[in-house]
């Protein structure tokens, strides 16, 4: 369970494909133990690796483009709170994101951002994916758990850019450091960016 300024409590799961497309899931919670789900974001886009970073040693700079961002609410309370923030603080195209009194629907996906329609209602959530502009992959061996076992297993970790502590600055901040790494759930020597997920990923509701 990660803690971000706000405070925000979340877990993450990111998938990167050979054709440079990616799909990311961010699961947000009410509590610092990540046991009470609030809402989830489903993020789709494309990532292009560029060159080695001049500022952050060992990192690769990257460009990304978001295609879609959707939100799933896990309670009426979450739906009411988020909709209120979007309706009050977003631009003209987002003022009627969800009408007051709209009933909560389990597993319903509502579109926050669409590249096709040029609609973007994510600003009110302090949402940005600038972490994808700085990438680093590390591989190392770690001992197998248990006293009776010998040997080691290959571990792949993905380091992404850090998040600004100021919610408003986060929308424009370009990272120079890293967040805690995501660990690959599918280790492949031939794949640099495939199937990275958070250790404590909790699929909820």
C-alpha cells in the first residue's frame, strides 16, 4: 500500500506491451492499510523510450500519450465525493460529469479522459502520469525463502519517476528521482517492460 501527498492511499498494477502500448490500474482506498476501496482508475496509452537521462543517472527518458482514462467507483460515497470535485473544479466540458443524485452502479466505468473527443476531466483528481517520463529497469537475483532451500530467483524491478508532494505542482512536475519500484510478476530476460505489478496489489470489488 503506497501513500502519496493528499493523503492518497493506493496500489498499482502496470502492463507494458511489445507494441509500446500500456495499460495501468490504480486502486485508491480510504485508509492507509488499503482495505477500504474508494475508486479505481483504468489508464490506457502509449509509451516511447527516448534516450539516457542527463539528470538522473541510470534512467531512460520517455514520452507517453494517454488514450483513455476511466474511473470505477466502489461506493456511493466515493462516487458522490469525486463527482463533486470534478463538477466544481474542472473545465466547462466536465461541469456535468455526473448529475447530483446519480445512483452508484457496481463495476460501471465512467470516462474521465478521451484522446478522440479531447475531453480531460482528470485535473480535479490531481491525476498525472508524468512518472512514465523517467524509466529504469533493474534485474538481480535474490535468495529463495526458507532455510531448507538453496539457490536464488531472478527479480525484475521497474523504477518510475517520483511524484511531486504538492498536488497542484504534480500536474506539471517532471521527475528527477524514483518512486518505490514495481516488481515484475512475469520475469523474462528478453522483455524489458512486461507485466510489472505492485507487491501488495489488491484487486477489490
